[in-house]
């Protein structure tokens, strides 16, 4: 199985900050990388696919980049509703695997 | 607007079989463009893909669970189902159903049910 490792595991930031979350794959996954946002008690929300393509309806302050083994999710200017846990997921090979999550908290 | 809703018992005894159904509304489960998947999340932990099914009945399961998992589809009811046999406390989790788009690099879970907590306990 391909292991996905996110860093940091948690992050404190303020509204208006620019934040970056990193996801590393245990082997090359080209750009088969998705990002999700999850708020407490809710289902994950799909944000980005193919490493950098924004899902319809997702605010443009979210962006993704990377290929191979290293990927990033950037939020350009944090809004109050962005405080949540973020997961990366590889779809390069079966089984699909997720990172352990990065919890973004209010400073 | 596509909606998915999980249903089934919230409490299952150890060694028994967990059974859940996902009802899809606002779209046909028999669409040739999409697959349908199950993902679970133990309390306070991360996400684990369980398996995915196509309307034709073709299934793809996580090898870590494959021997205990059965996924089926009922196109007449616009539903798909999950069974996990011989459950233990480690199977306690919120179980989500989701639409699984699988077209090349566009391979992701884009619509999710709200999730249902299944607790394994005697």
C-alpha cells in the first residue's frame, strides 16, 4: 500500500493568514492526489483533484500543487470557515489511501 | 442535487455481521460514469477506504478487509450495501458511503453521505 504522510499534524493560524499543508507519498503517484476538508461531526468535503484542479464551487483561496511524491495544499487567506481537518488521498493505486490528517486550529 | 444516506444498525455484537445500506437520490446509481464506495473513520482517527462497486456489480475492495467485506448493488432501489463479517471492536467507526468518480486521474470521492456510527460491543 502507498503510505501518505501529512505535515504538520496540527497547525494554529489566524484569519487572514496564508497556510500550507504538505502531503508526501511513499512512492511516486504522479498527480493522482486529492484533498478533502472535514469539520467536526461532518462528512469530508471534496476540494481538489489531480493535485491542483479545484472542484467546482470551492473558493479560489484554496490551491494545490505538486507531483511525484510531494504535494501541498495552500489556503491563501484563511477565513473562519476554513478551520477544519484536511486530508490528502492518493488514487494512483488500489487501495486508495489517506493521509492521517492536518488539524487547522484558530490561534 | 445528488444525496446519499446511510442506514443500518448502530450497534453490532462482536463476531456478528455489520450491514449497512446507502440510498442514492437525485441521480441514478446505474450511471455509467460513476462508481460507489464505502469509507470508514474510527472515532478520532483518519479515513480508510473499504471498497467500491460499479452498477454492474464489479467490486474493488481494500485487501486489508477483503476477506470480511461484501459490497452489493440494487439498481432497482438505487441502493448499494456493505457487509462486514466477524466484526470486532476495531470495526467501530463512522461509516460513509460516497460517489466514486474513476476516470483516469479524475479518481476521487466527490459526494458523501452524512455518515453513520456503528459501534461493536456486547
